[in-house]
C-alpha cells in the first residue's frame, strides 16, 4: 500500500502536515543547532587559541557575506528546480563546513566556514521553510509558522546544554563534529521528502476550501521587477537588516557578556537557553496572534518587548531578573523567522514570494555582517558591551517606523496572476 495517496499520508493526513514536520526538523537541526548555538564556541576557542572576541566574531561576518551573496541565487534555484535536490546539496555543504571547524587553528579558516554556512544555510534554514509553509497552508498559516520556527528555539535550549557538556568534557573540537554530523543525519532525509507546492501532488493547500477557494489555487502577487523598486520593498529591506543587526549584535556576544559581568560559563549557557525559551514562547504566541490581529500589529508588539528586554539585560545583575530580561529579548528571534516572511507575503503576495523574500533577506546579510564585529570592537576598546546594547534597543523604533511606512505604501502595488492583473494589493 502506497504511503501517500491523493496527497495524503496513509490516505488520511494532509501532506501539508508532513511538510510541517520536516520543516520543524530542518529548523531545529539547522537554525537552532548550527546557528543559534554557534556563540557557545566563542569563549572556549578564544581561550584555547588566543583570539580576540572581535576576531572570532568575523565567523559571523563570513556567514552574512555568504548569505547576502547566495540568498538571491538560492531563491531562483528553489523557484526553478526541485526543492529536494537544492536542499540535499546544501545540507552536505553546510554540515561539512561545520565539521571542518573542528580542525582549524587560524581565524581565516572560521571566516571561510562562516561563508559556507551562510551560503548553504540560505538553501536550508533561511528560505525553504518560510516558502513551503506559505505554499502548503492557508488556514492558520501564522500559527503553523510559529510552530515551525519555534523548533529552532527549542533545539537551541536543549542543545546549548548538550554542546556545553561536550565542550567541558571532550573539548570544543569534538563539539563541532557532533553539531555537523547531527545536522546531516536529520536534515538530509527530511529534504528528500519535501514537495515545493501542493499542486505537485495535485491537491490544494490545507484550508484552501474553507477560505472560499474552489479547485486548485492560482498564485497572485506583485512581480519581482515592480517589487524591488517599491518603497515597501526597501522598508522591509531595512527592517530585515535591523532585525539581523539586533540578533547578531547581542546573540553572538550573549555568553561573553554574561561572563564579563561576573557569572560563570554554566550560567551563560543557562542564559542562552532562557533566550531560546523566550524565542519559543514568542513564536507560538505571536504566530497565533498574527492570525488574530494581523502581522503589522503583532510585529510592533514584538519590537516593544525586544527593547524592554535589552534594557533589562543591561540594567539588571540579579540572576532571576537577568534571565527574565533574556526571555523578553528572545522575542527578537521571531522578527526574521516569523514576522518577516508573513510581512512579505502580506504585502507582495505569493506569486513571486520566494524570490522577493530572497532579495529582502540580503538586508539581513548586509546589516548582520558587521553587527557582531562592531559590538565586539566596542567591548575590546571600552571593556563593556553596554553602549552597543543600548544603541541596539533604539533601533527597535526605527524598525517599527519601517513597518508602518511599508503598509502605507502597499496601496500603490498591483497584484497579478501569471497571465494578467488580478487586483490591487
């Protein structure tokens, strides 16, 4: 008996939920394990090899350069070719780049691996999940986004403790081997059962009939050429960049900051876990809230919580209050993973979503490429992270302004089908 019949697993479960589960594993062992836990290696590597914090942070500079240059290419590849082939190649490169770091001794080697992680990550945890969930779900799309993206936070919360244990007992080199091997073993099988869109199986997205659609859906949205010259595009470009700058500027240095104010490495790992818990709760709650009040209002709420969390992170020295502030700061992780994809689809539609998303994601790379280095340089010259962190809190106001302006300019955009103009956005 065939496992998949009429677009349903075992003839009962809509294949959209197979896609959702696969995306959960991709985010957990890609974004969560590889990217979100990467800062745990900074202190032990620096202590072992004598690097400065600003030097090891150039690993993320390499990452952002790689994701900036390759994300538009990955968007075209994912749109044109079989998702399974693109993701399978990407995960082999990604895992190899991570495991190779277990053999490194020079800082330029981390920069090369950072570039490869960024380039391959564009085809693993940057674009596919957002595109696939948007294609496969109509009903409760925001909540499903939240579930999928929350898996990266759950993974980081769990694996931060595992990685810290491996580093303490076997050393940071074996910890890199573990991260790369685990990602490959889990993500490669998931990649092989992905399908780009429901029509590949001759079915409609989950919830399409309930939304009033009949037959199979027709993709509608703004053309790429129109989108990239619009004010809304550039507002979201800057918004994505600020979200990346906040993420990279603080998350890369979170363990180092905690240790710099007198706490132990074990407590620093606990703080990383607390940030991940905040990320998980936010993605679930905000994903649900997106369906209830819309992505625009939800994003503004997120930015306020992030600013409050950053200020508390700087002001408080009490362990409990520090952890609570970190939980609030964890909200920032959903800006790029949940809010940005929903904002793009809400403003530009689904027709050319993957390519438009890819181009806007270059803002993530451009801004994020120097965030960790800049914050690290502030620490190296002043001995404190506080001025840089407070500056990042202020950028939340700029990001809120970008969202408001993007929606104000949306009315000028025209949505089209493959053949003709369908309706105004």
